[in-house]
């Protein structure tokens, strides 16, 4: 069972996503419970996998009984297991949230297909995580991206335009990745990641390998929207339906960051990545620019979702910066930040979706007195916001602590300064909203009537509360998470 | 002479690079969304040409179907890149399909696919 869990976790959502269409056409109301149940089973399977990895070591499952490197291998170590738990948990929570939000924002005939494509997206993301084969990873990357394009395109008025840019940029990224795979295949004759790790060190002097590495890094940088290749992200994530924004913001960039870590430190040795080319140096500076740029742009926005999207650009900068400093603390910080950031992004976009649901807009300037209307939602918003800023004891503090620690260890003082500066700017961005909510007198209320308490439906409120409480819980247990999973994922050279 | 050999001997790779750059140029510089999409398709096709090129072998290797009297690996071309590209073609067609669907949505909304005209429409709507 334990080994099969690693393949079932992608087989089940894939099958159900197809089944969703006939079942939905018979009875539309069945789609929602089916989706929730499927993602719940993914959560269960991901816990089984994580438990197996922690207690008995890495999993290797040979698809169809073909031995690697000829067949496709499903290879799971601590890093995969950790990512699997994050992505499947987020997809479960988002699928609970989806029902009311989607029914409000989408045309009724699109709902069945929404659930279908949503499960395809989950399949793609989980597939990227479990596979041990570079080409297979490309296929899952494209499944996830295509599902992402479709989900973004069903959003509001400007969504198709944003989606088209997203498709062009995303395809360039995927093609560069594919070229990297091709170059490595020419020199090694294999696509299996473990096999490549074994064969590549003898070929590090080859220019083909260097070109492959460059293609990988640039291709994945487009997929994770690393500044200055981020241009598609703010538009796409602003105009997508709220549920979709919450899910893609929390997962797509994080899975991309996983691919980057995999390629940089598993396919290639850390020694090569850190020393052969000035890649990590460049990535570090680019990531610092992303942190500052994302925050400056976030300060300038009046649309709540657009502001969050720019903060996401900055958060991607944090993750890449932690990886680029090349030591244990920085790497731990990055991997921990993947978890924290995906949970924070989900909570914040959930709140944005809740405001959309009740108010019908998300302009930062017109949010006054929302704390009286939606006290629970706003409480959760504040927890997520201070976690984003990095105030202890919320989760965001611990990953930023490790990131700063890593930058100090590597003696990159500029990175430390940029990180602190960008945290301050995130604080400014969020306090601006909090001030608008709590202290701005409402202009529209000429009469002194108290706003009535009016929360979103339970199926939306519950995920919001669960996510923000889990931010506190993760904060308290981050030591244990690092001990049991992350420290085993740190590459050997560090 | 060496340079000539380098250029002529590897002409398929040169073609791949030229095609890729044509596609890249179209994606960046063209004003019309449909043309951008065609550029994207050329870009992807170039990669298929590259992969297929890598599978060829000199010395009269043939397609990988076992024939009588030919039992050496060097007598057949490498089938794996072909298989990979079959999958990549599927991905390509799906991307193209999704992109065309999005273009239809854009066209229904703005009645044009020219980027500058759409930007002008958006600017006008913002002022109203």
C-alpha cells in the first residue's frame, strides 16, 4: 500500500477529473462533494507517503514494472514528501472553499468544468512532485500549466487578455525547460533524475551541460515568475476567479521553486551549481531586486488582489534568495518559506475572495468598517498579514529568521538589508489596508446606523479560519517540521 | 574549410536555431495576437526538429523496426526522442487549442486581435 500510495496520489485525481463530467451532467450538485472527497483522499495519501519516508526511507515505485532508467520512476524523498503534504492540503482546503465563491463568480454551466480542470491542475502539480523522470516532469508541468491557463481564463472581463500573455510566457518557459532536458539527454542518454545525478559529474566541463543548466534555470524562472520575468503574474492572478487565484498563487510558484531546487541540487551537484557558473550570485541579486520591486509595486496598488500578486512576486524573491546563498540555514529557510508562503497566500486570497463575495469589489479604499461586518474574516486577515510581515509567533517569522541567518552566514550583507527593507515595505502595505478597514470613517454612511454583522457562508469561513489558525500552529511546530523533514532534504554539499 | 564543415555538417541544428529565433521574434515583436500564437507554434516546432535531429545516426541507420539480418543497435536510429516528441506534440496541440479558445474570447470581447487597438479600447474604457 505504501508504495502504491505514491502513484495513487496522481491516479485518483486524474480519474475523478474525467469522471466529473458525466457525473456532473447527470447531477451537477454531486461535483462538489466528489472533488472534496478526492482531494481529501490525496491528503490522506500524502500523509501515508510522508510517514513512510520519515520512518522507512525513500520510496521508489516503478511505473508498469519497468526498471529505471528505462521506465518511469516515481521517486520520493523528504523534499517531495514535504511538498506533497503542502500541495494536497492546500488543494483540499481550496476545494471546500470553492463552492460558494465559484457559484457567485462563474456562469452556472461552467461549474462542472471548473471542478474537472481544478482536479487536473491538482494532478499536474502532484505529478511534478512525485516523478523521478525529467521528461515526465515536463509533461506534468504542462498539464498543470494548461489547467492553470483554462482556470485563469474563466475569470473576469480582462482575464482572457491576461491569460494570453500567461500562455505565451509559460510556453517559452516550458520550451526552455524541454531544451534543457534535450541537451542533458544528448550527453548522458538518460532522463532519470537519479541516473543523471550519477552520470553528470564526469561531464561538468562540457559546454552542452552548461547550456542545459542555463536553459533549466531561465525556463523555471519564468514559471515561478522571478523578477524580471514576472510580467504575466500580476494580471493573470488579479483577474482569475478568487478561488483560482488562491490556489494558483499558493501552489504554482511553490512547485516551480521545487523544480528549481531539484534541478539545481539533485540533478546537478550543489558544488557545480554554486561554483561552476555565477548562477547563484546572479539569482541572489535578481531575487533581491524581486523583493524590493514586488513590495514597491504592492504599495502602489489599489486593487487588493493585485497587491497580493505583487507581494507574491516579492515572496518568490525570498525563496530564491534563500536557495542562492548556498548554505544550510538559507536552504532551510527557503524550504520552510515554501510552506509558510503557500499558507499565507491562501489565507490572504481567501479573504480577498470573501470580500469579493460580500462587497462585490476589492478596492482597498472602500473597505472601511469591514471589521464590524465580517469580524472573523478580518481577524484571520490580520493573522495572515502579520505572518506575511514576519511577526513572531506566526509562521512567517521563523522562515524569515532562517533566511536572514543564511544570508548572514554567507556574509551577503546586502541581501540581509534587502530582506529587512522588503519586510518593512510589506508591513507598510498591509498596515495601509488595516488602517482603511478599521480607522477610516465610511463615506457612504451618512446616517449613523451600525453595520450589520454579515459573514460569508460557513463553507468559505471555515477554510479561512483553518488556514489562519494553521499559520500559528506551523509557527509553533516549525522546529519539528525542520527536524523531521527539511533537514533531511538539505543537499549534502552544504 | 573547417567552418564550412561546421555549418554544412550540422545544418539541421542551424535550421532549428533559425526557426526558433523566427518564432521568438514573432512572439515578441508582432502586434497581432494570432501572429504571436503562430510564432509560439514555430518556436515549439523548432524544438521538435532539434530532438528528432539528435536521434539520427550516420552510416545508413534506418527506422527502428526490426528487419531480418539487422541485429546491431547502430543500424537503427534512436527511437526515444521520437517518442518524447510524440508526447511533446500532444502538449503543443493542447496549448495551441487553449490559446485559440482564449483568442476567441478576446475577439468576442474587443472585436479585434491587434494589441494596440485593444490597449486603446482599454484606455478609453478606463476614462469612462
